[in-house]
């Protein structure tokens, strides 16, 4: 960046803006509140009620529901259709009561032209299915009107191919002479003609039943089957064949041992068949609806009772003050989960009974129950997906917050409960600017040194684009991050930045603190959100613009550390600082993840070799101690280094609870063969990602604090008093959290179910944090006390 560009890289922001888009704590708090609304607060009582409801209604379905019988359903629907046809015929002028006469009357009064095209569509048996004007669908109405205006009939041939044939001359009289007549014939006459065909022809109605018109489902399937995509190479249409068999009843008919259809077993899936199917499903739906009602009523009564007790409502007026949104059995993740459990239990009982029953299992299954269970799972999953999207957004803002230096970070000691007056850890506003500029140059270096073999230039360009977006974000958000209204961010060239560093007394601790922050900064995380439309719903997710930079092609930690190591060349910077900070930080992270255990049990050393090592180790204990942990104490040398190393291996100074230098000697003699082990042997395995999620931020912040104390304030400044004060305040913070856990437990003991669950989650999170902090405390204590032993040995002063 040129000097001219650096001068213009300033953004002025009003306080109103800083309180919204860049208030990361507020954004995360709001996302937590939204996730809480999507969380199922169902407790053991809710689950027991759901299971009980599912069991009761499942047994009711098995005992009362019986089998799924299409013939029974079709018989019922046939009666309904016949009554409907007679009623319509009487409304149009038929004086009688008999079905055959009613059908004959309607056929005579309401004729349509395509009835004369029966031979063109393969004969009378399939005529109503193949002639689209006989379909009770929107497409059927359209084709009826088309026939009036084009004098053509539309349908399929015997192979299922779509055909258009002219209306015969004898049927032209059924075509309207003007537009009103065409519309009347195409709509009104068409409707009443379909009614006349519902119960079969005048010769079969009330007797064999005959084949009526197809139902809406079969009709739409037939219309779809006419599309060319369903034709095979030979011009045949297997879907059309299947639908024809379903319509004429041969598909569902029973067969003898020779495969021949048994007489009177055909089951036509015409309009009456579809209505019969719906009737059977409605019959099955009764126990399903009962299950639904039982769960919803229980949910409402329990929430209403809890609300009345909590508000001590004792009158009609006080009932009005209750939060009915939480009481009514709608739009609740807890209710959704209860319904999933109840319908799942219901379906399990029903399916189990079907499998062990005497008949065919597929006719004993409650399909309405299966459908409701599928819907419940879908709703539960939908709630989970919405919560997942919110978690992704929260993770994005947490990452932004973790990689943004704010006032909170500038006063880290005060944040962990320290009342110290010194501000050695704090950074001035100009030093914060220096930090952000170092991070920008580090990112620019990473972009320029991209070595990914595929689409290298495109990746470089994407990295530069992210860098510019990040710089704009930091510039605009600086007032909010530092809590300074109208704060202005300046971006410098490398040369300008080095001059700024040298003007700020770089020999002081602040520069190493800045380098630690810059080292931990990893770019290319999402900085904004995007809208994604899925069906009718539009949801907000973290921007996927830079997703290609999240894998191996993204940030290279080694290149970043190399840049920081080579960036400063003045005498105030000691070469190797970045490597030491990185090593110390990784060590702290490993310790708090509890992955570093005593490694002796993992040694594959023969007993004789181990004994020899133990025998020889005693006399060489001081030297071995320096080899093992000497790199930790860069601020000491000679006898001081040896003393500190022995004390460190012994767990720290005796006064701090360790075994002192003698303990270090014992540790080396007792396990001299540890010389051959690396730090990553990790006996006993590590914690899972899930168990670490609750204490992730604690680990990261505590690790940063440990590195600052060990590498900057002790090894760098030899400021034992300040480091000890930090440690003491850290211990107080742990004690404060432990006290809070006790208070939370007391609240949880008397809390209601939903509140109890929430408090237990807070207790678990606090305990995880304390567990990580105890590991950090132990490590920090051991290092500080060992360093103190070394200083005492160096000065000759008693401890």
C-alpha cells in the first residue's frame, strides 16, 4: 500500500453504528436467546406422557382399528357416490329414485363430444381413463374447453402416447355455436356428464358397478404418463400400462395357483376406489388424532398449572396476565419433540402388531400413523436445522470476536477478576492500530506466498479480497471494539509501521503481547452473512464466499509465523520469539485438553534397559533436567536454570505444594527412560470435540494468559511479583466460579423442570471451564514457583 493510500484509509463512524453491527457481545447474546427458543425444554415428565399416549393409542389402534381393507372402503364410497348421483339427477329434473334411471337421464341430458371418440381411445373399457375430457381435474376441464373451441378430442392411444383426434360429424352438434355456448358446454355440461359416469354406465350402475371415471390422483398420473419422457425405445409406456391395470382392477385382483385372475376379485381404482382409500385412511386416523390430542392436552395442562403456581393466579383477571404463548400447545420445540416421541411409539406398537399378526402385515399397518410420524420427524428436524443455522451464525461471530482485539482484551486481568492497578497487559489505541496492521501485513504475506497448485492466482485474488473486506470491517467497527466514539483506524505501509513500532518503546512487553495476538490471528473466516432461499423459506447463514479458503488452500500457519519472525529486525526484537510463543501456546492448549498424561506406561522399553537407565540417571539428574525442560526457562541460565528445571519436574517449589529440586531428581531417576519420548505421546487419549466445546473459549484465553506469564513476564521481564499477582487473581477467579456453581446447584434443586434443565446446562459449562482453569492454574503455579527457585539460586538469597 502506498503512502497516499495509507493516508486515505480512514473511516469515521457514528456511535449509533458501533452499537449495532459491531456489538459482537449483543449479537451473540441475541443468537443465544433465539437458540434457546428453538431448544426443546421437554423433561422426563413430558417424555413419559408422550410414551404413555403413544402406547395407549397404539394398543387402541391394534384392538379397534383392524386391517386396512380397500374393498370395504370402496363399498362405502360406492354407496355415497350412488346417493350423490341420484340427488344430482333429481336437482336437474329426474323424477325417479332409482340409480339406473338417474344415470340414464343424466347421460341423455348432458352429452360431451369426445364420447363419440371411444374407438379412437381403444374402446369402452379404458375410454374414461384415456380420454382426458373424462378426468375430474383442472387438466380435464381445460381439454373439455379445448374440444369446444378446436373440435378435437385429446387423450392417449393404447400404447399411452398422447393423441389428438377430430370429433366425429355426429358429435358436432354438441359443440357450442358461440362463445357463451362453448363455455357452457365445456364447463357445466362437462361437470354433469362426469356425474353421470361416476357410478358406471346405465347398464352396470347398481349391479356390477362397472368402471366409472378415474379419481383425481389416477387422472393426474395418467396425464403425466402421456409425457414423452415415459416412452421407452419401442414406443411403449410401462407407466401407462400400470395405470390401466390399476384402473380396470386387474392389478389388485387375486390370482389362483396358475396366475389367473379369480372371478369377482377385481378391485377398480376409479373415483370410488380413491374415495374408499381416503375413507380407510380416515378410519385409521382416529387413533392417530387421539394420540395427537392427548399429547397436546397434557402439554397445555402441565404448562398452565406451572404458570398458575408461578404467578399465584387465583382469579379470572390474573389468568389474563399469564404468558399464553408458552402455554398454548402450538409452535413449541418441546411439543414438537413430544409429538415425535408419541407418534414414534404409536408406529412402533402398530408395526410390531402387524408383523406378528396372522394376516398379511401390509394390510395391518396404520398408514395414517406412519404419515404422521414422518411429519413429526420432519418438523423436529426442521427445528433442529434452524437451530443449527443459528449455531453457525454464532460460531461466525465468536470467531470474529476471538480474532478482534477489543477493550475487553486490553484489560484481560481485570476481566478475570483482578483488581490490580498496573496495566502492563493493556495496549494503547496506537498499539492496537499496530496490532491490526501487523495482522493485515501477515495476511498479505500469506496471500502472496500461496503455493496451492490448482487455481493459485484465483486463490490469491480471493485472499486479497477477504483482506480488504476485513480491513473495512475493522475500520468501521473500531469505535465499538475499543469503546471510543469516533475512533479512526489508520493503515500503514510496512516501513511506516516499523517507524510507529520504534516510536512506542518496542523493548517493553507490549510488543511481545502484540506479536502473541498477531501469531494467534488466523484469517479467512466469514465476516458477513448471506440469504439462502430453500423452498418458501429464506434463511440467514454465514457467507460462503470464502469457503475455498477454509481448507488446505487457505491460511498457512508456517508462512504466517515466518513473516512475523522476519518482520522486525531491530535490536529490540530477539530472534526466535515467535517460535517460542508458538511452542508455549501449543503446550498450554495440550495441557488443558488433558491430552498430555504421564508417558511412562507407553514406553516399549525392556525391563533390563529401564533398570540400567534408572541406575545411571541419579548422577546425571541435573543435566537430564535441563535437557528435558530447559527450553521452558529462556530467562535463566547456569545454576539458576538447573534449579528451576529440577523444581519444575518436581511439581514446583515445596512451598507451592511441589516436591522442589529433590522431587525433580526423583522424577528423573524413577523414569529416566522418558528421555526417548516426545511430548505428543498422549497416553490415555484426548477429550472428544463435543466435551471440549463448552470450555473452548476458556482454554483459548487461559492458554494466552499462560503464555503471557511464562514467556513475556517471567522469561522476558523476570517480573516474578507481577506474575504471582496474576496467578493469585486467576485462583480467585476459579474460586468465584466454584462458588457460583454451588449457588446454581441450590437454585436447580428447587427450580421447575424447564428452568432446572437450563441451570444444569450452565452448571455443566461452568464445571468444564473450572476443570480447564485448574489445569492452567497447576501449570502456571509450577512454572512460577520453579522460576522463583531458579532466581533464588541465581542470587543466593534464601526463599
